[in-house]
C-alpha cells in the first residue's frame, strides 16, 4: 500500500503553466507591509481561524473619478488552446471579473466572456473607456511574439498583460522592452522574470518560484530533514530547484543528492525515479508543469518510490486535486490561493460571480487575473489618466492595492509582488464545491532580490541572490 504524504512544493502551476485612466486617489498611497521573516522550522502555527475580513472601502476613502481623453488599450495574452489552457481559463475569466469589479458593471461582451465568440471587451470606468484585446498564444513563444507585435503595431495597445508559460513570458518581456510598453505578468512564476530577465517595463502580480519554496518549506522541514528534488530542465525548473534548496536549507533541511533535471517533454521518468529511489532522501520534491506530472507519478509508483519516501508537493488546482491526491487526505501543504480562505471585498466578488457565470468556483490562478486588472486600473488612477510608460512605471513601483488575496505590494526594487500564501490541511476530495481544506496558516514570503549583477544596485537593502544574501 502506498503511503504518499503530499506536502508542499509543486510550483506545478506556474511558469509554463504554467495566469487596468483616471484621477489620483483621494488618499495617499498605502505604505508597504513590513518584511516578513522566513519562519523558524518550529514556528508553524496550530490551526487557526482564517484571516479576519478586510473592511470594504468607505465613501471617504474612495478614489476620485477616473477620466481619460482617449480609450486605454490593453492587450491580454493567455493560453486558450494549448497545453496550459486549463490555467489560461483562470486568467480569462478572472481578468474580466477584475475589470468589472473596478468598473462597477460588466463589459460590452456581457456578464460571461466567451473567447470563442469574441476577442474584445470594453469597460467604462467612470469617464474612462478601457478596451481589452484578448489573444491566444497557446503557450508557444513564437505565437506570443507574433500576437504581441500585432497588438502593439496594429491595435496600438498601451499596456500588455500575460502570459501562462514562463518561456512565452520571457519572449513577451523582450517585446515589451523593445517597444517601451509596460507588461503585467500573470500567472507565470519563473524567478527570471523579475530576476536575470528583469527590465523596468515588467511588473508581476503572480508569485515567483522563491515565494512558492518559502511557503512550502515552512511546513515541509518540520516533517522531513533529508531531501532530493526533480524539476524540468529550463528556467522555471532550475529557478524553482535553487529556491527550494535555499529555502528548505535555511530551515534545517539537507539535500542528500544533486538536483535532478529532466527535459520538459519527458514521457519516461524511470531513470530519474531510480536516482531518487537510491538517493537516501526521506522526501522528494517535485516541481513540474502540465501533463508531465502524470508519467512522473506513474513511474514513482511503478518503482515503489512512494513506498520508501514521501512525495513533497504543493496543493494544486481544484480540478486535478482529486486525480493526484487521493492518498493524501489528512496531509498539510502549501498553496498559492484557494477561494475559501481570504476574507475581503475583492475575493467576495470573485467568489460570488465566478460559479454562476462560468460553472466552476475560482481556482488557483483566478486571484492573479483579478489582481492584474486591479493593478492596471489603480495605476491609471494614480497617473490621472496618463498612459505613458514613464507615468505607469512610476505609479506601479511601490504600489499597494487590495485584491482577492488581500494587500499586494509591488516591490520597487525588482517589481516582485509581495503577497499572502497559505498552508492548508487536506480534509476531503469529494466536496462538490472543492471545499477540500482546513485553514492552518498564512505566510507572506519576502524573496531575495535576484537582479543581474549589473542591476544589483537597485536591490538596496534586500538580500541579494539568496535568502542569506551570501
């Protein structure tokens, strides 16, 4: 009988997965939250009540009315037909709901956005029209390049949002930089996006690999001390492996073998699982994206890996949890977002409107899509309707805003989005509304600054390169 205690690490949902014109606000910008130190291994809280509800803004604190002289044009790029379309669907619906939340009414496409029938949507935020042009890149970087250039050259977009695949996002970053167009990244998670590939036009609302690892390792290292890990052999996987090695190591974990990297298109994981089996680890950490997790897990079962050590993996999307985690009920792990946890007006709106319109509850990346829309509109409010890249960059650097996960802070040094993440206990996999969890704790990981050496000066007092800064 397999004893699989799936814990905390699958950044499975991100990098290849792996996803808005107005007057200034009436109140000064919120100060950034104080940095949260990575918890000591023994300090994970006992189960507590979920976070207290965030009060809705009062009339006195509401933003001034938005105005813009011309429509603001936004290019939203995501995966609607490729290998990561399951995650692209999260972004499509939640970005539109985020825009509706900010506008106070649905867009021209109606209450439910259907990409099969329309590729555009228009919102009226006070006296400002915001046009959203939606394109499908199928997580293919060549497609991403083609449609991004079309959005810039033909549709004349002022800002880009996207995309699911971290590889495609790297391409999108380069095009945004060449054309001096601000880019809001959702939901790709690779460290490199705001690390070695950083440019001043790129901002993210999605978390990065390091934040995943820091969240997961707060619990993982309390259960196990000896680890081995496997990840795909590209930027997302290598960045994730480095982050887990640093975060778990800082909390007392030991990696007893070299990290194992397999090609992203691997279908036979037998030789890799044999190396894991012979490593002497107590638990093996898996970072993978998309369908490759199925043959990976099958090979682990066939070789008896799961009888001899535990699979350490973050909880994933609602649809796939029952498929892969049947033996994990009762286990505790980390997750990027689950709709049942945050208590605030933005999340309440997202929860109230997703299932009635789209037939499913909000999933793991719906918060990212809605946050992208909120950041976009709040930035435009702050610029007073100025859509120039200089004005938008200045507005977004250091901005705090309220989204489905509570306060999100855009770190000015490297444009990383500091945000809440969660530790949950899996209690069942049968609830029809995917209410699978019991709340355990909220973390707010502050990752190191990963900018290239020539930009190290931007990092200021942040730890550089690793959590220790060494």
